[in-house]
C-alpha cells in the first residue's frame, strides 16, 4: 500500500534527488511505464519509493505496491505517466467507442464528455472495456461520424456516478479530451483520410495498421501532438523571450523557427492601409513610449518658442540665425538638430545649405546663397520670417528660395497642432495616399494641411488621445519609411492588422556587433566624407518593437553559435534578461544617443546544429538567458507533404535511423529516452548527431537516389571518418 500522505511536493523532491544522484542500475527502467517531468523520464515506482522517504522517513519497497497504484497516484497528483521506450517496439492498440443512446433514445455523448468521462455497458462493449489502461487512446464516434479523441486517465466508481444522478451505463473512465473532430481544421498540414467509422460494434480494439480507421487515429494523434508542441513553444518563447532550437542536421530547425515566428506575427485580418491607420488611431492607448515622445516634443517646442519669440525674430542677427559656427543655440541649429525629435528636417548632404545664409565651417566666413550683401539679405529674411510666424504667409520665404520642407519645419515648430509632423515632398505624397487625399494642384504646405485635417477628423471621430507625432513615428517604424519608403504593394493590395513582423538573419564566424547592433557608416558628401552611426537589424527591430508595444517582433537567428555570441551582443547580454531597461551602446545615434532598449515584445529564436563541433559553444552567461529546445528527427507522413508536392522516403529513413538509435522509429514521442545504436560511438548521443528527416524529403516526381548518393551517404561517411559512427557502419551505409 502507498501511504496516503505522499503529496506532489514529495514527488518533486524525489525527482530532484534522482537528478542529483542518478538512478541505481537495477531501478533504471520501469518494465512498462515512465514518469515524464520537465521532458525527462523517471521510473514511477522508484520515484514513489523515494517520495516515501521524504514523506515518512522510510524507503517503500517495490514489492509493497503495484505499478498500477503508483501510476494512479502520480496521475492524481497531476504528473504524466507514459508507456516506456522499452515498449515502444510494440504496435500501439487504439480503440473505438460508440456511446449508445439511453432508454429514451437520447444520445448522451456530448453530456458525458462535458464531464471528461466515457461510459458503456459491458453487455454491449464486451469485457475488454473493463480493462482499459492509463493513456490508452479511444476514438469516440456518433454513428459512423468521428466525434472526439480521448486518453484514458483512470477508472471511476460507477455507483457513485449513478447516485449523483448522472448518466452511466455501468463502466466509467475519467478521460482527457485530446481533440474534438470539429476542431481539426486548425491542423493545416494534416490529411486525416477517412472519417467514416464503422459502427458494427459498440467498442472494439483497432490493431491492424493497414486499416483506414487506424491510420485516421494515428494521423489525428500526430496532428494533435504537433499542435500542442507549437503551443508549448509559443508559450515558452513569450515567457523566456529568447529560445534556441538545437538538434542534429536536417531536423527542420530553421523551418520550425519560421513557423513559430509566423504564428505569433500572423495577421488576424487583412485591411487597407487607410483602415489600418484608422484602427491604430481608434485603439490607441497612452503608454510609456508615446507619453515620453509627446513630453519630449512638447518640451523642445516650448523651449524653442521661448528662445525665438516673434519679437526676437523681427530683429534677429546673423549670429543668432546662421549655422556653421559650431554653436548650438542658433535658429538654424535648433531647426536641424535640436528639434529632430519633433519631426525630422534634413538640409541635404554635408557642405550644402538651404538656410539662405550660413557660416563656412573651415574659414568662418559668411556665405549668402544668392550672393547678396549679408545685411541686405538679413533685412529680407527678418521680414519673411515674421510674415510666416505671425500670419502663416510663406511667399516671402519662397521668394528667398526657401524649400517648402524648411518652411513647414518652421510652421510646425510654432503651430504643431495645425501642421502634420511630416515635411519632405516624397513622404507627404505617401501620407496623402494613406489618407486618400488628391495631390493634384497642391504644393507641400497645402498637402500637409490636408493630411493634418484628415488625421484630426479620425482623431475626433474616435475621441482618441493619439498625436500626429506618435502616429508619424508608428508608421515610420512599422513600414521602414525612413529607409526605403512604403512598399507599393501596400497601396495596390492590402496591409496587415496589429500583429508585428519577423526577420531571418544568419550568423557566420566573421559576424560582429557592427553587423548586428550598430556601426559607423561612411557617406560621401561632394569632395568630403561624413561619418554616421547606423542601427543594424537588432537595433532597428528593437526600435520598432518599442514604438509598437501591442505588436510582436521576432528575430530568427540561423546558426546562432557560428558567431562569437558574446562579442556580437556586447552590452545587450544584460538587456536580454532585463527587458525594457536602457543599456548604453558604444555608438551613439543622432536620435537616441547611446541608449538601446530591448522591449518585452521583441523575441529571439536561434537555431543551433549540435553535430557541428567545429564552432564555438555558447558560454554560460548567455546560455542561462536562453531556453534550449531539442528538435529531433521524426517519421513524416506523406499527407503532411502533399501540399508541397513532396514525399518521404520512409524505408530509407528507418534504415539510417537504426545507425543511431535502437528505438522503434514510427512511434517515438516527445520525452522518450533514446537508446543508442551499437553503431554509434559512445562519445556521442543520438539527439546530437542523428541524421534528420529533411534529408529524406524529395519531390513527388523526383529521384530519391540523388538525395541518397549526394547528400545522405556523404555525410554518413564523414560521420565514420570523424568517429561519430563506428567503422562497421560503413557496410550498411554503402548498402543503402
């Protein structure tokens, strides 16, 4: 008998002891069942025996209780028990059950399953229904239509069920509902085959693998396992923020990484760019990013207007106006540099000027663009600026050859509510397309005002707190406007709703911090060069994620361990763990200075080939900031590949797999211990080097012999040369 006071905490203590001290050889493997905990297997009876030491200070002998009692207790406490890898060679037996109508000819399937239960009468189901075991799989059907797939948990007291007034036909089991057939549409890559179940018997085992119903259940189980696995990976990624998918070559690590990224950045719906903007404004909620952006812009504009009121503009001197002296408090420096956070104005390449008058940096001499006398020009300039700031009239400045973008910069700085935070001609035309504004016969100032009016209409419609600068920054970051302009497809077709985006990069041995985070770029400017700090892929994605906190951004790093990760990440090793905190980069950008932030909605998925010992290992400081997930070879069904017009070489995969593991390949499931083949060197574990299933996928009209001769055999021969496989394996390799 197992003492009743053994609880979950005692089981966990026993597991931790086994992790530390190991398992005695005579207790290393249960005859039939294993306890699964944190993706590892443990002998259930031995764990119960140890747990009794923690609960009652005595070791419980194996002959004092049965395996069924151990499994039942573990299951009751919330632990998972499975058939052990020793028994995986046996073909699984599935069952099908048709729950009969009651005495009033009412079908009770739905009612019973709502209680996580199945029930039947032995006169109809037969004695076999009285002996179902933990984890047995049962297909429940209504007539000839599949209804649900369930897993047996434990037998119930049918008399107690009857006394409670619930429906029972005499024998009852608690079950876990794995899936209802109405849900199978979510399994996009699985073809289940027949879903018409024979109903000649109430309950019967299904042992024949060639039968359509057997294949139907098998495919359904694989689809469920795949779905659960994806859900678990998404949950792990969202909790840990960064994971590494590790495994031998050809297991589809990069493909899986993309699938995870797509699943958390997949659009909920497709809408036009105008609808997207309207939705962003409607759903806007003030957050730390937008609050900081607004406060910074308001503070800068207030300081600027305090420094340059119209009374000062009317008598402004050339020293107070012109850029080029190295001083940072003149009118033009404010417009170009200090007000950059309010809306960006670029005067063009270094060495040029659009301000009418400026100082030549090297000589300190004044330069007037139209070669006028400086005092004469300043007289005209004071009048033109006063007209603009007091009356919003800009013709006088246009007569002085001022760009529309500079005029808009000044107008926005004095009237931020009346002018939109976009200045350049090209970008104004893009925003006009977004807001469905006709650009015909409109100059840039008229276009800007029309855009601002359209924005205010949407803002007022939804009583939104969003400001023009927040929307502008959101769209610039969302669609990379600063780098390349909006893709034309956004206007021709559709764009996506709130969800985010992902990007794939590949590391290599020469990959550096300057490739991944920030670097100094050299730009030519006439006869001289200019140096500019530029954000690279991680910093760009981080800025997007900060600016769009409701969206997910995923960076997939293929072959993450091929680069020196400590060197590539630099100070961001800290930021990986402390999301949302500012770290200081060695390089400073104009917009953000040295600051870098990795927000919580930026996720990183790395892939790592465990068979490649030529590359560096990840050090412990970085390793503890990632969650590591094994991605192992698996048998594929052709139904999974038919959509891509591919097929799977099952027989060859099985033969090659036997070079690495002794387990039966077809029914391996997650958590099963892999038993090394006699052909595998003792220095290696199967999970690190076992050749993956991707090598065995080929075109329906293709020739698998090409895969075999030019991909599979060469790498297996290399495995022998490198000592991964023993030399006798060569005979099997050549016979493939």
